[in-house]
């Protein structure tokens, strides 16, 4: 039975005074969410998404992983809408979500926004998520060379996110079935890493065997490069073994339960 084994680190960085990233890692689910929005709402969006999706995944282990991701996203949207209804100053809050779920057999990636998922296998780094950004669309259309992305002035314009709009549909979420291979390593990260640290440096750091030391090294690279944004990295290996129990680890804004719109919204069963 497949599961994830790893750890993560989240840091406010050297410029921002608080952390709007949230993350969660457990044996069968891992995710990063990067919130945006004024008036202390970015952290509410990322924390609520992380809380709802993680609680949903923990309560419904064994559900078809694609259904699980889509249902959890739809629950998240409902809570974001409720969060704005309760406190209209949060209007406009939004978050990325990059989540990997396994039922012990399949591994599914659900993704919206510009956080990233990478696979590191046999020393080779492959980005398995697709950035929902303006510049990536230009690259896809052949209007911009990929090498020009890191310096493009509009590189942070995100075209898709989870937000508090009733029109938000789960079809915004990109679903990718990943070929699960025991021994493969995955990195989930916010753009606070990838805006500042090149892929070859990321690949080098992924050689560090201990996942926590590896995540800490990646975050340190972003801080050394300026730390201009919140930075969050989860590093985990796919392991084949007996089923385990584990609650997982919360990181970033979701560690403060006051950032979650309604901590009672997800019920088991
Ligand atoms: Ca960010």
C-alpha cells in the first residue's frame, strides 16, 4: 500500500510581516496553499482551504481520489463564500491549491494556481503541475520562450484560484493522475521558492535524504536569494508498506485556527 513519508517547512520570508501560505502533510494527503487578499484575508483563504481539504481527506480515506479532491474543493468554496458573508472586508480573498492524495493505490494531483508540484525520480526533476498564470499561457501559445518567464514583469499574474465566488466551479481544478512509483520523491511548494530558486538548484537540494532537512535547505535557499515572499516546501517520498495512522502536520497560517472560516464545517462520515 502506497503512502507519503516526509516533512515540510514554511517561513514568512525576509520582507512580509506575516505568512499567508498554509500547508499540510500526512501519510495519504499533502498540500500547499498560497493565499492572496488584503485586510488579513489571504491567510484566511489558504488556511480554510488547507483545513477543509485535509479534514475532508482524513475523514474519507479510501474514497476515489479524484472525487475526494473535487468534493473537498467544493466544500472549500462554500466555506470561502461563508467567510466573506460573515466579514465582507475579506471580499476578493483567494488561494492557490496544490494537493496530492493517495488511496494507497492511485496518486492524484489536484491543482489550481501557481504553487507547484515536482517529481524527483532517479535524480531527475520534473514539474508535474501546470502553472495557471498569464506567462505560462503565453508560453503554451508559443508567444514567449520558457526561458523568459523568470524575468517577465507579469510572471505573478495568476489566472485561476480558489475564491469566494459562487461561480467558482470545480472544473477550475486541474486533475492529474500520477504514475505512482515507490521511491519517487515529490516537492510541493509555493512561488516563494520557485520565483527565487532555479530548478537546477532545487534538484541539487533534493539529494538531501532527510525530508525535513531537505525542505529546510530549500527554504534557506529562498531566504538567501532575498526571501521576498512567504515560502513553503513539502518534501516527501512515496513508500510501499502497511497502512499507517497519522494525523499529519500543519504549517503556516493554518496553524492559527482563528484563520479558518469554520473549523466545524467538515464532519466525518
Ligand atoms: Ca506567494
